[in-house]
C-alpha cells in the first residue's frame, strides 16, 4: 500500500455517512476512503448495513447525513457512470420476457451509447470479450432464464465488466453460486485487479475471492467495527469481529 | 365489390394494421416489467376521458388521450414513490377510471350505446381524420419503442442496474407509461378500451412460447399482432360479428397453439440433449479414490496406540502420517 498524497481523488470517499430506511437508521457515521486499485471486502452479518452501504455509494439510496464522493465528485452530481461497474444482489437475471445472455450483457454498455444508435463494432467485441471472461461465450444466444443461478450471476458480472469500469462494486456476488462459477469469476476479478481496477465486494462468504482481498471492513449495526488487513476469521460464513482497533472499542461497549 | 374496395374497410384495415404493430411493441416492455395489466388499467382510465369528452362536447379521443396520459403517469409515480406496489397502484386507477366514466356518462345524459362504441371499438366508423390521428400516434409509439429499445430494455430488465449506468430511469418509465396511454387510445377504435390490454399482452405471451431473445419476442409479437388484427377484421366483416372481440379471440387461439407447440419443442430438445443443462462440477472435490493400503500387519483398535480421528460415520487411525480406515477385511487410505 503506497501512501498517496491527500489531494489525489479517492475512488470512493465516504464522510460521516448516515442512511435511514423507512425511519430506521441503517448506517451511522461511516467514514471510508478507498484508494484506486484497492480490493476491499465489506463483511458483516445480515442487517449490518453492508448492502445499504454499497447501494448508497452507487447512488441508489440517499444519504440522510454526510456525503459520498466517487472519484472526487459528490454522487448526486456524478455523471461518469461508465467508470462504475455494479453487480446488484439478485436471485435471477431474468425479466418477464425472454432475453439472451448477449442482450443482457449488452445493456452494460448503455452508459457509453448514444440514443438511437446501434452497437458499434468495438462495443460488440467488448461484449464478446466480457462473455469470454466469465466462460459464457458458448451460451450467448441462450435465454438467461434457462441458466443455473451461478451462470446467471456470471452473466451479471459480465454485464458489469463490459464497460471496462475503474471501480467495480459487487453486492453478494457469491451468494447461492456453485463453486465452479465462483472460481470462474474469482479469476475474472483477479484479471481486473491486475489491471488496477478498484473492487468493493459485499459478502457473507468470500470463497475463492478470499485471496484477492487486501483490506476488509466489518460492519456491525451500521457502524464500522473493523477496517484493516483481512484475516482468516473473517473469511468464513460467520463473521466474528474479535479484533477491534483500540480507538473503536468504545462503540461495542 | 370485394371488401378491400370498400373505403371504410380500407380505413379499418389500416387502423387495424397500426394497432396490431404498436400495441404489442409497447406491450413487450410492459410484460418485461411484469406490469402486464397496465394496459388494462389505462384502458379503464381512458373511459373517464371519453366520458369527459362527451360531457364537455369536445372530441372524446382527445380527452381520452389526455386523461390516459395523466392516469398512466400517476400509476408510474405512485409506483416509484415506493409505498404502494405496482399492482395496488394499478387497481386504484382501475376502479377510479371505470367509476368516473360511468358517473360522467350519466351526467352527460348519454346511454350505454355511446359508451359501447368506445368500450368494444367501432372500426367501421373510423373516419379519414380519425385515421390521421391513429397513423401519427402509432408512428410515434413505434419510433420510440424501436429507437430507444436498448434503453427501455435495460430499464425494464433491471431498474437498479439501469440507474447505475446513468440512465434517466424515472423519465424512461414515464415515457413507457405515456406510450402505453397513447397506444390504448389508438386501439380504442379498433378493439375498444376493455380489450386493448389483450392486444398488448397476448401476442407477447404467444411469442415468448417460442422465442429466446428479447428482440425476437418483440418482432414476433408485432407480427402476431398485425396478423390477428387483419384476420380478425376480415373475419368480422364476413361473419358479421364484432371486430374487437374477434381479434382478441383469434389472438388467444394463437396463444393456445403456440403454448402447445412450445411445450412439444421444449420436450423434444430435452430428449435430444438430456444433459445439456448440467454443468461440470469443477472445483468440487470428487469422492476420494479407493486406495487400499499395501500391507497391514495389525488391526487398528482402541489399543494399538495410533491416534484416532473421527471422520463422519467412522473412525480413522493416523498411521505414519496416513489415515487408515477399516473397510471390510482390509484398510483404506483416507
């Protein structure tokens, strides 16, 4: 971890963030700085606010207090969405009408497409590459609804990667996904990380992604209770935040 | 003189062709968003619009389109604000629309007969000026539905993802609602307000029995829409029955045929490639190969001195760094 000067824009900068959902405070006073190139796991039990944090960072939820900046720009004014790749928490990638793997992945390019224009040749090859990366190229013409859960999740990862994002946000990417698919997209993420992509991953169980993580953040009841290098006890299904920085211990008592 | 030479039939067929194209086009997006009944809801609201037109003496088509747009936008806004789910928002407008319509018709002093021409369509009374309006509106709907296809597809497929790609999701949702309202009023003269939703949904449901992609569902649905509209109008002329109802019955018949054909095709595919959907279980350790120890001088027991390890349903013994487990009359490496 190289020290960066304080004025280089962070990939994500969260300042004193509180979020309330239906009158209940789900996040309280979160402060985070994530440098470009970091691979961060956000851990915590159900209801600890992990997904809320990610959803607020990408602008799907509004901050009740505090601020989120992406690449130095406050989220409400942020417009360079092609720099962000987002994989929402999903059980299925299918809608009410059949759609092919290729069609779903192509929709990841919308941040770069102009209205009333067909896909360019470069964009088509980006879709093919992205499908190759998650090992779904041979299923490109199949309907997503016919795929297994793990394959659908791989399609969603391909959709997020197709725009070649600088910041990748994954919300529970491994939930309910078979090991074969987990391995494949750990490989896809590793390839992105090698190219300097910043990754923020919410998870219960990191599985094969474990080795990629260089920082973990543990949330508990909407607060950060651990922020530092990952260690073994966190990578299992149950997160026990034994290690707490001295100055943060007060929150738990 | 054949029916194609009759001027009113030419107009009817042209109106039917445009309805058959535009209703399934916008209907595909509604079905994809799982708001298949939205067309029906808007149809009910448009009844209030028609009644308002009759009451105030303005053109019912004009008031219908305005009230339908307001109602469709209201459904969208109520849905987007979160507290009320899409189907509840819809049902509120269903009831409001039909109650308002009946109330206003009564005030206007018009009977059920006038309302009927809008509820079930009256193709043969389509005038030349009606036709211009229908052509114009249908063209707008088709240009939007095809030209903004990728954007609308993304919004209907996964709204949250679409927002993170920077699309103006609220605006596009509103656009779909307004297009649906326009389509309903276009179809008001052909199939009528009560049956318009059928033309938006049934061709799409029929197409998706046989298709795998969104694009082919879209085009097949439009094709089916045009087919049933033209066939329905011709049949209704020959058999002297109501055109709107004939169109919808034909569409449903197509659905039944496609559902059966689709089931047969899928079954055939499944028989031909029974393992196509199964993935290789990469990464899952397979059962350990059954390795028998070369030679084993003694039987492990409580007393042999080798440490014991509980292993599922049996006990292994640590023997020179290996695990030995009893298997019949010999010992396996575990």
